[in-house]
């Protein structure tokens, strides 16, 4: 029996969350995960970053978006 598996990440921070919480979650989870996945280009995955998080990332570390774009 064949089984298809979809690996999908949902990264979220709510509107109005404290900057230090964004920074902690980004440094401790979101960026580390992207860096790990970057090491395995053959691994297929989906990632969803919510709007407030993506806006924070664009302001604080635009290289995240550059790396993600390379992986598409």
C-alpha cells in the first residue's frame, strides 16, 4: 500500500504580540527549522508563515525570505 505524506509547517505569531516573543520564537524555532530544511534540498515540504510573523521577519532578518525563495 502506498502512502503519501505531506510535511507542512504553520508558523504563527498573533497581531500585537511582544517583539521579544517574536524574536525568541524566531531564533529558537523558525530560523533553526529553515536552516535545517535548507540542508536537505531533496526534502519536499510546505511552510505557512502568518502575516504578522512574515512582516516581523521582513523587518528583522530579510535573509530568511531570501533563503526561502531559493528553496522554492
